[in-house]
C-alpha cells in the first residue's frame, strides 16, 4: 500500500510525503507505483524550476519521497497553488481508481 500525506497551509502545498509499495504488479511494472512516482517527481521538478519557490525534496530509497516548501514569493503563490492542486487531484484520482493500493490524506492548516 502506498500512503501519500499532503499538508496544505493557507491553501497552498506545504509538504508531501509518500511511502510504501502498491504491490499491484511486479517490480518495475506496477502501474500504481508508476502513476504516483510520475505525479510526485513532476510536481517536485516543476517547483524546483522556480527560483522564487524554495523547495527541498529527496527520494531516500525506493518507495520513499519527501518534499517541503519552505517559502514562496507572492508572485508565485498562484503557480504553487496550481502545482499543489495538480498533485492532490492526481493522487486522489489514483487512490479512487486503485483504493486497495493507494491511500491519500490531506492535513489543512490555516
């Protein structure tokens, strides 16, 4: 089971932690793992490309991903909101289609 935990602060993505293995297919051919990996890596790479968004992330081992946004300039808040929504909706879409293999939780902070 893959577990994805998102934290939103003030309506914006603050952090994302993903861990586990779906087990929906053989290693290297698991469609659920592939979908979650593509969503996470795309969000991280997209945010990392913006100089005014400070984001740290790593993939410490297979089946693990962590990302934290420490600051964003006002002019990129809308961009961050869009990327955060992309990630959240994408992960929920995977979890709705494959509920036995992926679970998503969202913590909302003011």
